[in-house]
C-alpha cells in the first residue's frame, strides 16, 4: 500500500486483507471483531467472537495494541482486562443502547434502596457500572452466577430485562429485582414474527439469544407444544456457533443481530440459517467500517481510556464471574 493512499478512499479488492495485516504488523496490533460486525471486518480480523471471549484474547495476546472492532463498552472491557495495552476502537462513538440504559449514578441510587443486595451485571455495561458491580455475568452463565448467590440474598440484576426474566424463570427465585433496560435491536425481534416463521418451517430449529424480546415466546412455543422443546435453543452467540456445528437440522431460524448469520454460515455452510427479523441490525456495530479500521491502524484512533481505579474494581467483578465457573460468552 502506498503511504500516501487516502485513508478515506473506498477499500475493496484482494489487497484489503493484506493492507490491514501489514498495518497491524507495523503497529504490533491484533485486530478483534465482534460477531455483529460487517462481514468484511469479520473476514479481515485476526479473531472473531463474542465480547468476553475477545476481551480474554486481548489480555492473553502478545501484541502491544488491541484494535477492537465492536462497540465502546466492549473495548472498555478489553482495557479492563488488559490495562497495560493500548486499546483502540475505530470509532469511539459506537455506543450501545443496552449499556446506556443504566448509569453508575442510577445504579448507586438503586443499591441505596436495597442495602445488602448483590449486584449482578451483564457484561453489556460501561466500566463505571462494572465498578459498582459485585459480579458480572454473560448470557451463557447468568443462571450459574445467580445460583452461586445464597438463596436468601436479594439480587439486583441489570441491565437487560429479557435476560433477567429468563434467569428469574430458570432459577425460580423471587428475590431478583430486574432493571428495565433493553437493547432496541434485540427487543425488536418479537414473538409474533418468531411464531409465524416457526409455523412456516416446522422442521427448523430455533436459535434464540436470551436478550431477545422473543425469548419468552420461544419458551412458550416449546412448552405449549407448538415447537418441540428440543428444537428451541436459548443460546449466547458463542453457544450458537457450537450448536451450528452440531445441528442435524437443515434449516435454523436465528433470533439475534443479523451479523451473526455470517459466522453461522461459515461454521455450517450446509445449513440454511435465516433471520427471524432481517431488520435486526445494530447501527452502532455497523459504524465500524473498513475505512475507519484502516484509519485506526494508521493513526492510532480512537484510544480507549479507563480510570485505573474503576478498572481495578470492574476487573474484580469480571474475575469473580470467571471464578464461579464456565465464563462462556457474552453477547
Ligand atoms: S445489538 Fe443491542 S446490545 Fe448489542 S451492541 Fe447493539 S445496541 Fe448494544
């Protein structure tokens, strides 16, 4: 690549991968991409995965710089787990409606109303909220984390109301208070669409992310006998990939952000994966473009900073989760 090549020039063609990898070599950087990124970003990244798996890769990597193609709280989590490394996100404005549904001040006020309660936060939270958290959880271990807390302790579960409802239903606990947050992308995947798609393809399996508004509908469909229970799978994004490799089904309906279809089709090309809602595309994730990734690698933008004291407290909450058992994957 010419050093004078315009950063914002459209990036196409076979040398795209070579450009990115050469820039990464020069910066001693590793490029990580979340499962909801644009396909061309997923294809060029050194690693693709869910938010927690990528943060753990960031912590273990030899590279000095982590380029996190995802949303801002994910890059913050990488910085929390790898404080000595430079963490870049190609566009710091890539936020998350779920992480933004609770602030640290709101959490402190909620804790004051429930003294002694244990705070369990899904990993989709800002560093400031993680610093106020006792133990983090992912969608695949949320039940396990809650079950590790003595039955007589109150729990404040945040920020996702659908994941919270799923955990409350599975554990049978009635002393879980759930924050009324939601991801506008996942909440838009509704039960009516799921039911219609499931009825139109009675042989299909259903892969449902528990943050989806339709997780309840999926379980209802299973318990009502509309869809055999063994065909309904409530899975984290990492769990979906494992299930895709093992499935014997010819078609699978997928209820999560549509970027996930790219990895599923790569994992099991013979299976027909279809979105329950093909408009479920996260606009924040799609803010990371090939042009911004190149600019990030060339110019070192945008660097992610987390206050060291907040990072240390947030790290404890993540490490408590890892100590409880299988950390699984987040979104
Ligand atoms: S899909 Fe929802 S939870 Fe995920 S990053 Fe986008 S806004 Fe946040």
